[in-house]
C-alpha cells in the first residue's frame, strides 16, 4: 500500500467515524495504530526504540510467519543485546493470509498479499530456511530436517497449522500443505471442477476464477448449487468459511444472478458461532440471504469429476432407560450423505505439523500445551508458544496474535531476568466477519464468550466502516505495525 492509498483510506475512515461520533485518532488507537506515521514508519521507528532490558540468552523461534516475526521484532525492541534465530522453511512466510478471502472475491490480487519475509526481518535476527524435525527439550536442542542441531536457552514455537487436504477422500494427491507456499498441487487437483479453497495463496486466486465461471453459467439461466464447508477440526480464522460464502453471494447479487444459485453451508458443529450474540446475528443474516444451513455435516469425500460431495452426517437418538443413572442412553448415529455441486469451497481439516504436535513439546491432541494466560509451556518453563499451533481454547486469528505476542515477549523477558511471568492473555479474539462487498461485522470476544467490542457501537451490526478497516487499514497495520513489533 502506498502513502497516497493510505491517505485516501484515512479520509474515508474520517468520514465514516464522524458519522458515528468517533474521532480518527480514537478509531486508530482502538485498532492498534497510534497514527498514520506509525503505520508507514515501522522500520525507522524500530531502530530508534530505547532498549529496556539487559537480559541475555539464546532465543530460538520455530516459525517465521506473522507470530514469529512480530515476536522477534518486539524482542529486538526490548532487549539491549538480542540473540534471536528464526527457523522457517518458507521465504514467503509473512504473506498476508487474512487477505486470501478477499482474493477469492477479486478484491485483492496475489500481488497485494505476497511478501518476502526478508523484507520484514528485524535487524540482527538470523533466519534459517529449514524446519524443525525433532525436539529435545530436556537438553534444550532442536534437530532440523537438514540434520543440523540447534541449541537454545529459550524456545518460542509458532509454526502455525498444516492444511490436511489429503484427509478428504478424492484429495489424497494434495496431501498436507501450507497457506503461503506454492499451491500448484491444489490448483492442479481441483482443475476446472468448480472446487475451490481460499486457504492457500494460489488456490485463492483460483477461487476467484471459478467464481467468475459460476457467474457466467448462472447468466444462462441454469439453476446451480454452491457448497461451502467447515470441517471437524480447529481452523485458522474460524469465520473464513462463512466470509467466502457471503462474498460469493455478494458477487452473484452484483451480477444479477443470485436467484439462479443456491448457497449451502455445511458445518460439523451445531451452531453458527461460539458467541451467542454473534451466532444470533449470523443466523438472521443467513435467513435474509436465503442460505441453506446443514449442521453436523463434515466433508469426508469429493468426486471432482462427478461433482459430488460426501458428508458424514451425525445425530443422536434416545436409547433405553438406565435405571441406575435414571436417564436415557444417548446413542450416537451417523451416515454418509451426498450433494451435487457446481461450485464448492473446501475448508480443509487442519492440525499442527506432526514434528511438533507429536513431539516432546506437543500433546495428545497434537497442539503445544501452554498456560492459557501466560502462554508458557505447561512443562518446560523456558518454552513459550503462540498463534495457531498453541493449545489455546479460543481464537486462531491474526487479531489474536496481536495480543498474544506482547504477552509472550513480556513473560519471556521476565523469565530471562529471573522473574515470574505476570503478563496475561485474556483470550481476546477478533474476527472481521465479511458479510458482503462493503460490509463487515466486527466480532470481538474473549474467554467470557461474550462480545468484547473495542468501539462504542453495536458489534452485531454489519457496517461499512468495518469494511474500510478490513480492506484498507488492517493490512498496513500488520505490515508496518505488528511485523515491526509495535501494533
């Protein structure tokens, strides 16, 4: 984003915030930006930061995405003599993943979100293009895929999640992959079948291409079906499966062909959102848009040639009366059901990389177990984890990382200084839920499972101002705010 583009965006923000009685200064402050200068001047400001701690130690960060680089930057700002190494196999690891949804609707292009990590690496931080293969926390060492052994005094794990497409029958050729790597396996496997997925940078581009073809088919008057899936695993950006459906709906409306395409939403869970107030709002939005909802449906197979999706549908039935427990037995039932499609957006199952989730620092559920508040490992006190890979019960979003990385840095520095970690993560998560071209519901919440809005506005309402925030401000805030350790 150029300075002129930012200035134009800020002018739009000014007009909108004045309508609701908020100053631009307050809006930016609440959004994590102290000023436009702070957005655009991250690198120079970082260099002028006054160092606060003389603590020393060799810090190893596994994962060089948004969480890893932001944490390294804040540590660089905080320590007078930092010794930081990042292990990350992907030179494009800081690509702006929240923008992939907008790519799927043609609002962004690949060039808008495709970054080189080296351009954001904090001064003095070393980066090794490799991945962790084995963890030996008892001896403070990590073996890399290349066989190289690294030792550390302090370890931060933030390697993100893998996209496990191969778990879905029919997509075995894709296997496991990541969001910001070459997505040719996904693109080639999907081909021109109408299958799409915004969770990879290349398949997000393909999503828009398939959407345009869907619109052209709908213009012929043919009645079509578009399916959108949400799997039975935790996923990064839990709102993304709905966001792309809202955007597809909006593009169909723009083209005047909405009535020719049925939109179906399939979710393995039994509710629209984990916070009731937002769930109720989404349910009403679905009704207004005439979306068809199918709860307790998990995508288990896809026939790309036949354009048929197979779901595992689950439900419970009342069984026999238990005289001892004085209650009826609950019987879990399931069956496979199929739906034909002309367009399908697939949200793949996700998990931590096996080398981490199944390692000595992992857990039975495959995530890195940490204290929910301090983000310190439950067993190894010189190990911290944040982001998608951490076993934190709410939130796998960039907005969550914006809160978490500050807690990790404060607590790690405290441990380095021989103190107890005191900073606490409150579970804050923000999901700018795109509900159409030009509207967003800014869903903010924490462990209370109640709305926790930063702005004095009804958070369940769709607003244009949040669209401006999502499309124009969050990207530079991430680029020049978080990745410099400031926002």
